[in-house]
């Protein structure tokens, strides 16, 4: 009986200690943490930083780009990227579709996202992609078969804001039914065919 009583008193003391800690914590004023602000505010601050240059908004979060454009000193959402040759990516022309249907041929290279350990050199990948792009203009399916893993006649509908700006501009401005030249992407070279 004494053992049971001692256990019960121990649990009561533990519960009382928890109650005191909870009460003490609830009486303290809330102090906001520096990182507790929303992501749009962080993007805006980065864009306005004196020596930081333009903010980089991930294309997978287009709502952040729209929220960040709060003033004339913040570039418009599509103005954050450049083509591989250094030219800035212009905004999509008026009347551009909200999504496109694509097929792609992929040529991976060392250093590309998802590239296998035995991937080819970037220079070799560009040579193969250039040859495949030429062949794809007459027989896209044959090029898909010779492409790397992930190549497909139809990857489905791609909405705006999913691809990097330079790639998005290229595929959204291609006429329906055309095949692109090799497009450098973080995942390798793409040869795209816009089917719708």
C-alpha cells in the first residue's frame, strides 16, 4: 500500500510541475522569430536587397512571384531568368495558352538532375540531341525511342509556371505540331514537340 501511495504522490508532483511550466509559458509575451514571416515577404526583401541583384522565384511557386511584385523596383514574374545565351526571357505574348501538351526527347549529361552515374559528357549530349532534333522533325516517335529514360511522345498538359522561364517561353511560343531544337534544361537537353 505504501508503494502505491508513493507512486501516486510522485505522479501528482509530476503533473503539478507540468502545469506550472505550461502556465509560465502561456504568460510570456510572444516574440516573433525572424524566419516566421511569409515566403512572399522574404522574396520581396531579397529582391530589394542592395547588392543581391534580382530575386530568384522558383517557377513551381508562381503565386510567390505574383505576391512579390509589389512595387516598381521589383521585376515582373517572368523577368527573373535568362536564356542560356544571356538574353532576358520576355513575358509570354498575349493570347498564349494557359497550358500546352508536349512530347519530349531527353538527353542527359553529367551534372544534370537525375542523370545516372555513367551519363555522357555535356558536349556529347548536345551532339546527340542536335542529331535527334533533326531526325525528330520527320519522325518524332523514333527520336523518343532513341532518347534517354523519361522521353515520351506525350508527357501530358503542362500549365504555366511549372517549367523554368526560358524553357516555358520556348515551348509556349512554339507553333502546334512543331519540334524544337535542343533546349538546355537542368535535367538535360530536351527536344520538345508541341502537340496542342
